[in-house]
C-alpha cells in the first residue's frame, strides 16, 4: 500500500512519530541520570522542556495563522475574536478563584492534547475507507489518552498539569479505576488484534498510523500511569506533543507551500531558514516566560517586581491569552475547507 506520509518517511519518523519511542528509550536507559538532572539542574530542564518545547510550540501556530498573508483578512472575526474571548473567559473564570481558573484551563489543555493525537491519526488514515477498522483506530486513540487522565483524576500523582489540586473536583467521584482499566485492556487488545489480522489479510500495514497510535499508548501510559515522576511526565508529555506539532506546522506551511512566489515564508525553507524559524518561536517563548516569571511566578528567576493582588485577575488571564488562543484556534485551522463543487 502507499504509505500516507505527511512529508516523507524520514521526516515523519524523526519529527512526528519517533519522539515518544526515543524519549521512552532514553528514560529506561538513563532514568537515574535524568533524576539527577532534575535534582541539580532543574532550571535547565525547565528551560529546555517547558520554554523551548512546550511554550515554543504554541507560537509555531503563528506561521499557520497570523503570519500567513491573506489569512487574517479572510477570517478577521476568528483571528481577532478568539484572543478577546480568551481574555474575557479567563477574567470570568478567575472571579471564581485561581484554582477554578487553572482547573478549567488544564481540562482545555488536556482536550487539546487528546485531539492532537486524534488529528494525526486521521491524517495518517486519510486514504482508508470510513469503516469499522477506522472506528477501532479512533476508539484506540481516545482510550490511549483518556484512560491515563481518568486514572490521574482518582490516583495521587507526583506531578501537575499547571498547579496543585487542579483535578481535585474528581476526587469525590466513585472509584472507577478497576472498571476503566479492564475496559482499557479490552480496547488495547482489540486494536492490536485488529491490526495484526488486517496486516495478514491485506499483506500491508499502515506504518505511520500504527506507529502514531502505538506511540500514543506508550507515552500516555508510561508518562502518567506507570511512572509517578514530575520530570519523566514532563519529558514524555511535552516532547511527544510539542515536537510533532512544530514539525507539522513547518511541513504544511513552509515546506509544502514555501515555493509559491508570493509566499514570503519561503525564506524559512533553506537550512539556515530552519534555524530562523526555530529562533523566532523560541524568542516569543522566552519573552512570555520572562513575563510570567517576573510578574507572577518568581520561581526560576525574579526582578523583585511587585504586582498588586487586584491586578492578578486581569494580568494572569492576559498572559494566558497566547496559550488559550492556541488551544481554541486549533479547533478551526486544521479543518479541511468544504468543497464548493
């Protein structure tokens, strides 16, 4: 069968499919050394994983939206409305307390992470018919991501998405862990069986789709359920999500569209252009985190600036606007335009 690569086998493998497998391999080989990094070099692990990957991937969205000539003019209401809605929504949520604000934001982030894996699966299954086989793949992706989160809601973890006690609301629910674990195993077994039987029957295998779903099962299970460690969760979660997203934006908006004479982003197609592309999103990420650290957190560095408590309900939602805008826009910008035929 023709493999449904987004760009080509080499690029897809290294930047979209391999991150969860490579990170897990590194963790199993160097777990003690990784913990040592967290104990003695936490600033650098934060800088590399949170700033240079997690926050940076948010700003890569600019190259598919606000930096695309004509895109903003075409959808002004969307691109100007979403940031305003993000800020207003944040201010409204903060009125119920900072924990409510961060809890809702964490749930939106989780949904975004889950939908990204589903979206990649749909891309790699785009040449396949809409039949029962594809439905099993869809259920498998949701099981691979939702089960670990439901497990987290009911089981104490040594890490957070944003802040402590953000999922405290779910603690009072009846204990469902045993039930969902059995369901998870059944779905995983069904997907593996379906994949093997299909491969033997058709003498072919959708390699990227199978790798994507396998990597999703592995990264979410080991990152949340198997390991109970803050750095290992961050390492698996951030790298497996951020690197593929940045790669997809670069491939779809620069590599595949950059030859157009009127597309100014062709400057990023060269080898040095790749570094310029990465440098731009890193600069945005550093600026955002500088503002967070100096105005709100004061955890990794501080300028001893004092922000009034009365300003926080407006300042914190404002600083969250790029992130929340990224989450909300993602529900629109990757949709295929409807055919006018």
